[in-house]
C-alpha cells in the first residue's frame, strides 16, 4: 500500500479519506470527519454494513448476525471490521437516510441525577463548551466520566430541540462506568460527551405508523424517538412496548400517560418478563408479545433498543412477519468491555 491510498465513499456528494494504516475503513473515515453510519464499532450490530465497490481489503472477524454469508457473497462488508490495503471504494446502504451531524466533543456539567428505578439513574447535563450539539432522536454519545473510567456509549433520552442532554444509565454488576455513576457522580461534576453516533435514528421522511420497542434502559433512545415523532405529528399512530423484568423496573410512566392525553393514537404496553406477584400488566417476552398484536405491519417502521438478546429476537420475529430489514432500526446495547472478535 502506498502512503497515499484513499477510501472513497460513493454518494452525493462523494467523499474520501486517507487510509490510516492499521485502522479500519470506519476509523479512517470518521477520523477524517467523513460521516458514516455506525453503531457498536465492534462487528456486532451491522450498522456500518456497506458495499465494497472495489479495492484490496482485509476483513477481520465479525458476528454472523451483523454480516452473514449471503451478504458477503453480494460484496457487502462491515466498515468497522475491514482494513483497506490500498485504494478502495465503498457505497453506503440507505444513503438517503444517512444523517450528517457534525461530530462534537462537549464538556458538560451534571445538573441533576435522578433515581428512575432501583438500578437506573437519569442524568441531566448542560453543555459548558463544544456545542452546539445536533443529533437525531435514537442516536447515542460516548460519555467519559473521569480519568481512569472507560468511555461508554449512552443514548440521548431527550429530544434534539431540548436544551439539556438526558441519559439513562443502568447499573451493571461490577460495571466500571455505570458503577462510577452510581457511587461517585454528583451534581456539578464535569464530564466529556462525544458524538453523535448510531444509525437507529428516527427516519423523518417516514410518516407512517411506528412500532417502538424498548427493553430496560433502552427506553432512553425510544423516548427520544417517540417524543420527536409525536411532537411533529401528534395524531400519528405510535405503539410503544416497554419490557422489563418486574414492576419495580417500570419507569417514566407519568411521561407516557401525559403524552397519551395529548396524542390519541399513541398506545403503551408494559410487558413484565418475570413478575414477582400478581399483575395487571402484560407478561412474557417482548418478542413474543409485541408482534402478535398486529395483523399487518404495512407501512410501519420499527425502532428497537435495549439488551442484545431482546433486540435480536425482535428483529428476527419482525423479519419473519415480513417487515423488511430497512424498516427495522435496531440499537442493541452491546457489552463494550473488550473487542469481542480479537483484532489481533
Ligand atoms: C450503542 C449503545 C448504546 C447504549 N446506550 C445505553 C443507555 O442508554 N443506557 C445504558 O444503561 N446503557 C447503554 N449502553 C450500554 C453501556 O454503554 C455500557 O455497556 C454499560 O453501561 C456497562 O458499562 P460499564 O462500564 O458499567 O460495565 P463494564 O465495566 O463494561 O462491564 C462490567 C461487567 O458487566 C458485563 N456487562 C457489560 N455490559 C453489560 C450489559 N449491558 N449487560 C450485562 N452485562 C454487561 C461485562 O462483560 C463485565 O463483566 C449502550 C451501549 C451501546 C453499544
């Protein structure tokens, strides 16, 4: 490879970035400021899937879920798992739906910390410097709480037009970042927020019905999506399914009751997977309950966020029911402790 190799991205406008030796196509593009769809950046989610038009590449291992054999056969690659070994050209999928928000590094101050459940904290942050911060509902940012605490991804729970940034952080046992939020973070603390990232954002061109599915703190991006969709179109058909283990895990109920009073076609279904006692809520797994409520998904888009097993099960179920992949916008909260596929 020459030191002048270039990655070209087909599109309007076409874009390009120098190949950074040892980095993936996605890293090279993002470091050059070229926006490109991405999410987990670990070969797990498939958000950076694109077509290799031409070029010499090295593919690194990734999950079968993110890129299967049939897709490989069609010349698709994962930009986050592919290194360019010379000039190469890629074409984004769904280029019409790619949002181009500038990448920002913000310094933020914690204004408020709220106990949303026994293991989820709500953080409200004001932007001290580095803004303005534009994002699309459903996107996420990387939060660095303190030196020595690893940066982690958290989804914006607020609408983009609101001044304060809001995040919901669930405490993971022995979790470094979430543990820090629960034990050390206080109002007044400063942190950095970089972003936005992610491609499971609200498609503004779509005006049809929405199936919004959240597991646990997956309610953060789903709230942003639902709020923005209903603010633009209060009579829109939106069905929110919120899955948690038990009653004590339910949160933001006042939020959706208030929204329902203003939005006549907004329905909410709380689904408990492991209720500890008698309940009037629905019970079971989200992926079993939600799809069976509908006889047809014609014209729908689905937004799904939360734990990977739920997201993957829901995606499979919806696809089996005839929903096209391009109409399912999924955000799985993958574990970020390590590079699951050992880059070597
Ligand atoms: C795109 C994206 C968006 C996300 N948005 C949110 C959000 O809005 N709210 C939120 O609470 N989280 C979200 N997450 C998850 C979050 O980024 C962290 O992974 C999570 O908070 C754990 O980080 P930690 O440093 O506390 O734990 P770590 O130190 O990373 O992990 C501690 C231990 O827990 C395990 N572990 C890590 N993550 C999980 C998990 N999710 N479930 C079970 N075990 C786990 C690890 O393997 C390790 O053994 C998101 C993740 C992604 C990829």
